[in-house]
C-alpha cells in the first residue's frame, strides 16, 4: 500500500472529515430556522407525522455524518479497508438520503394541506429536486472514482 499525498483520495477524506460535517450542521440549523416559531408550533401540533419526519431526517443526517467521519479517518490513515469502507459509505449515504427524501415527500403530500404547504415551503419542488440531484451526482462521481482510479488501485490493490 502506498501512502497518498495530496490526491483526490485525500480530498474525499477531507470532505468526510471536515467539509461534510460543517455543511451538514449548517443545513440542519438552517432547516430548523426556516420556519417561523408560530408556524412550527402549528405544524407540530396539527401534523405530528410531519414533525416525526423532520426529526427522522435530522437523525439520518447525523448518522451519515458520523459514519462519514469514521470512513474519512480510515482513508486519511490509509487503512487497508479504506476502499471498501468508502464504497459502503457511498451506498449507505445514497440509500439513506433517497429514503429520507421520499419519506419527507410522502409525509408532506399525505398530511399537509395545499395551503399549509404553500405557507411553509416557498419553493417545495426545489427543496426536493436539488438534494435528489446533488446526492445522485455525488454518488456517481465518487463511485466511479473508486472503481476506476489508478491511485485507488495503487493504494488499496
């Protein structure tokens, strides 16, 4: 096993160790702040399923970030299981994020009235489409990198 210096492999580890946690914490704080307190109270009282999906979404993000930190540290230290752990992380991240997106959509569509959807979400479509696209693109780029990269092959065999 070779030790990678500054490579795309190290960049991926840096994403998992620092960039992703910072972005995720920011996203969590922002997602809770978009609701005015009076609207949030009403939604939680009237739509408990929606409240549960928001909590599930937050827990899913925390899980992905924690697992990503673990995988990032393995990659950074060039642990022997780095490639397989990274691929497992990518599959898990994609699966959890897609599940959270679809659960959120299902809960919103089945529980909230159209008036409440309009008052709560200014642009509901982009709140669903943007994460769906970004997670899929992230997965495809990094999955192909771990499959085809000469550096990954040299490092992990």
